[in-house]
C-alpha cells in the first residue's frame, strides 16, 4: 500500500528533474529555444493534482531556480507562483478543453 507522502515524493522528484533540465548547458544557438521545464512541470501538477501542488510549492521551486541560476531572489519564484495560481484557479475548465486549446492555454501561461 502506498503512503500518502509518496505522491509528494514523485512531485518533488519531477520538480528536481525539471530544475536539472533548466540548468543544463546548451549551445548558444539553442538557448532561445529552451523550454521552461519548471513552469511546464508545475502547470502539469497543478492541473493533475491541484490539492497536492499549490502556490507554495511553485514559490519554493521558483526560489530554488533563482538560487541555481544566480539571479535576483524571488523573480522566478513570483512568476512560477502566478503561473501555478492561474492554472490551479481554472483547472476544472482547462481539463475539459480540447488538446489544442489546452496547448494554447499552457503556451499563454508560459509567456507569463
């Protein structure tokens, strides 16, 4: 039988993997095309399990990304928190959209 905390372990493992992919070095030519891995993972978990992934999780993950990238503390944390809030606030509506509509919404949320 699975423990209730095991779900959180998988969430944090996927967030750590997204953080690793975010700091992975790429050639200069491909840098503009790097996806925002952390935002995509947080949006996924906010839509899949909104009761387990919240704005606090997004804030902590964004703060870790700020530390890893050496940028001003709180900038990416606030962006991740806002993005996750917008996804979690309307998760029932977003789940009922067609695949291309969901992709469009996720793309717009990534622009935030």
